[in-house]
C-alpha cells in the first residue's frame, strides 16, 4: 500500500494594481504618441508574423489586464523603430531626487 503524498502549492504572485496600471499606461501612451489604435496595432503585428492571432479585442484585453509579454512589447517597439532600455530611475525626468541604492 502506497502512502499518499501531500501536494503543496506555493502562492501565486499577484502583481499590484498600481504596477498593472503603469504597465498598461506605458503601452497606451506609446500607442497614442504613435497615433495607432488597437485595430491597427493588431494588423501590424499580423503583418510582422502571419502566425499571430492578434485581434483588436485581444489587444484591448491585454491593455486592460496589462498582460503583454515582454517579447510582445519589444515587437511593438520594433515596429516603430524604438527599443526598450533599463535605466536608473534617478536619470528619468521626475525622479531626480530619488535616493541611489547601493
């Protein structure tokens, strides 16, 4: 007779709502600056890769949930000849007085 094994599952990380909002606004602001809506973005992504199944609804849902994958964000930026860079907050406008972490 086998002993039954107790399966434990760790708690799933929950992204704070504030961070979700910032991520969503990042993409929305970028789209606005580039004068592109969700329908056009979906079309552009499909033109980039015909195997993609993006639609206007899919893009809007990802914006609402802030659920774009990093690779998707990078593809979107590539479409507009832009890139993603990681920079210290103190070098970003509005964060000049942020304390430096060691």
